[in-house]
């Protein structure tokens, strides 16, 4: 039977300012201590940071917490017109783009105007389209 390692609390969040995910271990340090382009990358970096911080603390260890992940995909699309700019950069009309995303034209218009914010699978698909449109689009 494999023993599960207990970690300190981890907070991973998207930073629009930095354009990447940031991670921190609030029980060990109040500041973000790692960054990366994916949640998985930041989580791996937090493993190393946690180990280094625990080594530095020696026997004076704080109580352990729980793992927390704050997804950032939704926050990434809050900026007004960001969805519209992505659609336009892909040279697609609203009807075509809404069909690609599996949503209604009405919902797409609300995202583009900033009235609503994409979440869940739509936000993740938008993120993929922004970073690597060839992964989704076929000609």
C-alpha cells in the first residue's frame, strides 16, 4: 500500500498581471513562491518549494492544512472584449465561433460584451484556442 504524503495548504491561481499561474504555501510563506503556465506545473514546483521551506524551518513546523486549488480559467476571460478579440483573430463570425464553443450566439454576445463570463469547459476551450488554435481548428 502506497503512503499518501500530506501537504501544506496550496493556493494556485491565475494572475492576469503576470499572464501565468502563481502558487503559494500560505502556512509557510505569505507570498507566491512559484509560477508556471499550467496548474500541474505550479503544483510540481510547490512540491519542491515546500520541501525547501520545510528544510529551512527545521523542527519549528506549522500545523498542516488542506490542498486548495483556485482555477483561473474563468478569471482569464473577464476582460471586456477579450473573447471578441480572440474570435476576430481567428477570422470567425459569431455564429461559427458559437458553434465551435458549443454555445448559443446569445451567450457568446454576452461574453463579448462583458455581461457574462465564460466558465467551465467553455473557458478551458477558449484558453486552448488562445494558446494553440491549431489544436482545435482543422482546415
